[in-house]
C-alpha cells in the first residue's frame, strides 16, 4: 500500500499515516539460516580435525560400558582428549547424528549368544573370557578400567590392562600380543556386551586370526 502512494509523499509520512513502523517497511527476510556457517573441523592440540573424526570420538565415548553421558559430559571427555570444543558444538554434532541421551547407537552384524552359562574347557586355550572391572583410584578421584583376558581351563589371567579408558584398539592390541605368544587359531572367545567387544573392527581382526568369533552373554 505504501509503495502505491510513494509519488504523493515521503515513505516516513506514508508509514506514519498507515501506522506502520519504518523498520517493518524496510525489513527483508533473510534468504537462509542466520548466523555463521558451521565449521567443518575442530581444533585438537593445534591441528584441524574433521568433524567426522570428532563424531567417531563421541561414539567411542558413548559406547563405553554403562555410559549415559549427555552432551555436557561428552564435551568434558573431548576436552580431556585435547579437543578445543564448547558444549554448543558438541550438542549440534550429537543432535545431527542422533547421539543425544535417549537415542540409540546400533551395532551392525549378528551376535551369537551362549547356550550355557557355565563353560567346560577340556584343554588350555580352548576358551578365553574377557571382562572389564571398575577400580576407584583415589589419587585421580576417578574410576579406572581393568580389562582381563582369562584362560577358562587354567583360570589364569593371560594378559590385562589397567587405564582410564578401554577402546577397541586396546582390545585388538591385547589379542595381537596373545596371538604372538600362543597362536590363537581355533580359540573360542566369550565376553559380555561391552561396546569394545561389539566393534566391527575387533570382530574383523579376530576373523583374521582364525579364532571363533565371540560368544555373547549378559555375564561372563
């Protein structure tokens, strides 16, 4: 309406006449989402890390046993790993990939479940059991993870690690060491539902060693 009468008066006079604020008259909708374009990388110890790698780090954190972290706790874990990241960016990345609390991370592939809780081994290195325990370290004021691999026949702990977190690469390295010492071809692995044991990369490595893929149970 104002544009129709611009030849009869100034825009200021016309907007006052129709009771329209001048800022509303000059307003033009933004063609896209407001704000800066989201960055595609995150700084980690001075290096630019692609956000895809940050997302993988977030998934590894969330797949820890009994982990129920929200985006703020995940932000703290990422900062401990050396990432320069704030909680808003962590929230955005987790929301875009359905990783927020209450959203499920699904593992690929079928799992073979044990039929009997008690294992009867007839010889050494027939069955190996894996399990993770939690130990409170007063000096660090936090929980540490103790991952042990036991020979069911002798009940001997063949190898273990004790550290702040246990990743899938740690599991692979333990099996690599055991294979060098004992040759694990034909060994049957049994473990619980820890994410480190469900990882496809771990299962592929065990397949290369020609061991029987893990049997899963609620408890070892």
